[in-house]
C-alpha cells in the first residue's frame, strides 16, 4: 500500500523515507512489498497506516487542498492530529508503534476477539453484551453507524454476545480477524502504559479542530487532543457521532486519505447529503480536486 503514491510524487517518497528514518527500519518496504503476515502485526499495521495517510495528506496540502476539520477512526486519529499539526510525524510514528505493541501485549493472542454486528441498533447490541458477559468483558467497541457495531472483549463472551445479538434480531454477526480486542476495558493496561508517553510528547494546539473518537467533540488545544488519544485506547470509537458532529459544523465534503475506502462508505450512510471521496492512489487525485473545487 502507498507504493503508487511514492512512485508518482516526490513528496510521498520523502514521507516514506522520513518514516524509515524515524523507526530505524524500512517501513516503506513492508508497506510496498509485504509480506502480508508481517504487515498485519498490530505494531506494524498502525505506523504503516499512519505513513500512507500522511503521505496522501501532504500531497493534497502541497496542491493547496487543506481541511477545515480533521477526524480519524481509531489509529486514524493520530493521522488526523499530524495533519492538524498537534505533534510531529516522527513522534507519531514512534508512539503508534508502541501503541500497537502495548495493545497486543495487553491480552494474550487467542484470549480476546472482536465481531461486527450488522443490522441491529447500538442499544440492542449493548443489551446483548450486558446479557452475555457472565463476569467477562464484552462491550461495543466501534459505533460505526449504518447498522454496524463492532463488539470486543474476551473470546467466549464475544461469542455469547454474538449469539444473543442474533436472537435480538441482528442480520449477521461476523468474527473479525484481529490480533487483540481493541477499544474495550481489556485495553486498560495498554492505556496506562501509553498515557505518560503521550503526555510527554512535544505538542501544539491543532491548526484546525480534531473531532475526537471518544466523545465526538472538537479538540482545539493540545492537552484536550492528547487526553482524547489516551482515553480512546480502551473507550469505544464513536464514529457515527463523529460524522454527526462534522455535519452539524457544516461539513459537506469529506476526503478519506490513506489506504482503503471503508470510512467513505460509512460516511455516505451516515451523512447522506455529503460528498465523499477517497484518496489513496494517483488515480484518485482528479476526483478529489473536483469534489473540493466544485
């Protein structure tokens, strides 16, 4: 991922070279060539997504396309803060690598799980979790909107909650191929390890508001932006509320930067009147420029 951008644009090549230098290893090669099993390790996936997103964002900014607000889903909130100037790209890369490592180490592989519950409203998903916990952790982790809620927790509790969700009317429950149960109480040890490192970052007030995952509120000063990142480790990602807040602020055009188009699809379902475009390869640039310059 990101290879086409690096091949086509010097500013993107420079961004990947900066990432390699910051981490002391060839992250760019892992992004461009894999192998996929190494790229999918959480401590590699998180900086890789950050690098591709920042490369794409820098290219757009070099062409005069700058955001009025920024937001990101889970680790994407770090990319959003880099775009807003809250902290530097190098610092962000190093801390998201540790974030991934701490999250992975918080729960032994195989003991946690996540599942997407489709076609059931958030209140009933929360009910299914509460009725299925049996003393274990299971809770909504990603409130994505459009009838999609991801749950996370102990493996057996997630299985029971999925079965209960089906009984309450869920259309489907899909187990997710993840290495840890993110954004639930089992991540508290990771949050506690990461918090002092986040608070020690050299940070500035964001140039534009960052709409935070944890409460869908705009963060306009450095301390608020950092604390939102601390809390989101073990708190659910309130993506539907984030998009709702952006809409209420008058946002009508959304550009998803980086690998994939998942967020664009969610935004279209949440804010149906909006224009949504994604930018992850050179082929996307004309559509982005057209959407912003309408």
